[in-house]
C-alpha cells in the first residue's frame, strides 16, 4: 500500500500563511525549520503539509487541496465564518 506522507507548498509570506493554515483550517505545527524558512503543519490524521518561503514569485491557483471532513455542511459554515472563500457551497458532483 502506498500513502502520501507530506506535501510542500511554496508561499510568498511564510508567517501569514502559517497563521492562516493554523487558525483557519485548524492544522497544528509539527515542527519548524527556520534556516530553511519552512514549517511542517499536520492535519488530525497525521498528513503533513510543509509551507516554505519561495525565493521566486509564487503562481497562485497552481495547487489544489481537498480535505475530508465528517460533516461537510458544518465545515463549510465554520470555514466560511473564518473567512475562507468558496467557489460554491457543498454539492455532489
């Protein structure tokens, strides 16, 4: 069996991105690597997303993440209240 272990996402502003992933999505800091300008954030199932300050300009909308939640309507409402902008409300596609 193969399972993803971690993902690196380049960001323009590490401090701002770190706070957004923690306060908006509820991820927790696993560890930080200051000399590499990166932080490892973990979801509740142990998947790690590394945010790393990018030396080159970051192209927006080049990465998409999908999250599995227990109650999609509740999660949508909570994240909307935290300022997350969605293209549309939850729906089956």
